[in-house]
């Protein structure tokens, strides 16, 4: 649920809306927000399933320290969705198991 | 790999890192702050409540406003700030300078083609580690289910992203973080089942507890979480009372109708980089656990490597800022040993720091800090 009015914070800013796809489902997202926030606003809580026991994981630390919210974003696995901002047309998929990006070749 | 020069590299743009950088820049040094986050201010950016303390210590000001003020002051003073820049290595190949390796744009490169990810190195004589803290987890059956979150995570999505991550909440931990989170959740329109704590008394300040209780939220002490319910995500929670020996009273187990469980059982120093730099540590539960040993001007057991803020022991934001300032000033003094103004500023900040740990909630931290300084002398001398 989005928090539109708040006793301390100002009214929610009127920003551009974009559209992202999560496992084939199109959801609206506010420009400048994280993928995880857009998903929670759409009531989607599962980011990935672990490799050994296939247990579900979702947002846990919210600041990029743990790895629970990692998903496949535009084909790239292990993207921390809590610290990755949405972009129009972004394709996000639930991740099953692990697949590491090769930082050595960056 | 591209390299950049700076007099001092500061890791972390929270109150400690910005405090250090401001002092350095105001004395004409090139202070380069790197932070893996997309915005400056560390965890202050999600603190919507007014802080306690005297006006000189920013009492009465909301945390998120302090973040803006400090960042503006840093930029005005000439501090250079790199955001979305994650430090992954530190080494001292050369005698006089450290090499701090940074991965830049790691976060934005996923959503923006024009910001490619790349690595670079900062060469600096001094390093200030102000990397803050991380939340302590609490393990119980179901604790990994989506819907079990750190209190900080809930604050971030709620106060920064403006999204409520659930409708009905259970909060585990009645320290100030748990109590403030409860109040902020109410402000955002959420329902709270209760705040529980295994201790016999409420952990946080009475003023925070009072606000939550007046709003009708039960604060239950000697109570623990038994498990999180649900197959794929949280559909409820089980809580139970504890006896004098901290054992669950089986007849008291009850189910609470919640969809989100917040863990607010404390913070620990986020000190990986200090470990990588070879700093010696000591275990101080009053300050969150393993803490890099440091002297009374925040230098670790490694020459020219400093720590400041929660990474040097979890305390308050105002203390973090002053610890940062102290680290910055000590570096200035090393470069200008005859500067009497800097010397007197150091004494002033030190006095303020000890003064702010005088309250009944801080006496154990005061003692731990004294011990850390003692251990530092023991380690450096031998």
C-alpha cells in the first residue's frame, strides 16, 4: 500500500509513473523508487527461491547488505532489488537458485 | 585501473563520515567520501522523528533534516562525495599511502545504460571508516519467510519509499528502534498487533513507550516469538510468555493475526572494512558486539586508519557525528602539529562526547568506550 498522506512527511511527490514487468505481470512504479518498493506496493513479496531447499526469500534488510531480495533483472541474476531503481520497461523475474555475475571481467 | 588521489578517503556518508569530511575540508584538505548508497546521510534519511538532546547536538531536529543539513554543509565546505560507490578492498602496498578499491555505479548500472559499472582505486594517506551498523537478525522457525523484515528495512520502504510493506505488524524488540518503528507505522496508517520483548522490562525510553501505549498498542515483556506462520510468506505469528528462566510457558502460546513481523533486536558494527584493513577488535556487547579497537581520537590499531560512528560501537547519531569530527580533526593535527586551534577543538569535541554518554542509558557504553581505549593502548604498545 502506498502512503499518500502522512502527518510528518509531505504529500507524496507527483512523479512520473513507469511500468515494469514482474514474472509477466505488468505493474506501475514510481520513477526513482526501488524495484522492491514497487513490488511491495503491488503486494508481491517473494523475490527468489534458495538453491538447495527452494525456500522463498523476500526483502529483509532493505539497504543492500543481505542478499534475500535478489532477482533476475533484464536477464541479469543476483540483482539486489532493494537498492536497484525501476526503469520503464524493466523485466524482473523471480530467481531460482544462484547464478553469479562475473565482476572480475567488469 | 584508473586511480584518484585524495588526502583522506572516508567510507560512509552518514553523520560520522560527513562529520569527519566537513572538518577535513574546512581545514583545506581534499576529503573524498564514498558511499554505496544512492543518497547521502546514511540511515538518517529514514528517521522522521525529532532527535533528543541539546540544541547544540541537533536536539529537536528530525533525522532526515539533519541528513540534508550535513550533506549541504559538506558540499559547501568542498567535500567530494561519490555515491553508488562500494569499497571492496583496502591495501597499503606503499608505505605512505593506502589504496582503496571501489566499484562504481554497481546499483544504477542495472537501471541506466548510460551509467556503466567500473572499478577504480583511491590513493590516500588516511582512511576514515564510517560504515555504520547492520541489524542483528533473530532466528526462529520461519524467520526467513518473506514478510519477516528488519526494523530498518520497514523504515526504509515506509519513510523513504512511501510504501507500507504489510497491513498488520508484530514487532519483536522494545528498544528505541522497535518503539519508534511502532509509532512510525501508526503514523503511516498500519495496524500493530503488539510489541514484544523477552526482557522483563521495556528496553527503550519511557517517552517513546508512552506514545505507543497511549495509541493502544500493547507492549508485552517476558514474551518471545515462537514461529512465523505461512508456507510462502508470513500469514501469522506465534508468541508465548517466558518464565523466570527465560523458558517458554507452553500454555501461553497464542497466534497473532499479522502479515509482517519486524525484527528490532539491535544493531552491530558493520566493520568488514576495518577487518580487511587489519584492525584489531574487541568484543563489547554494550556497543553491539565486535568493535575495532581505537584510541580517544578514533584511530584504530592500524596507523592512519580511523573508525567513527556506529562501526566504532553502536550509539546515537549525534555521537557518531562528533566521533567523525574528532577523527577528522586528529588527521588535521597530524599534518599541522603546531595548530593550537585544532588542538583545542579536539579537546572540546572529546569533552562533548564524554558528556553525552553520561545519562543512565549510556553509562555501560561510557565504560565500554573507556575499555576500548585501554585495549588499544595495550595492543599498540606491544
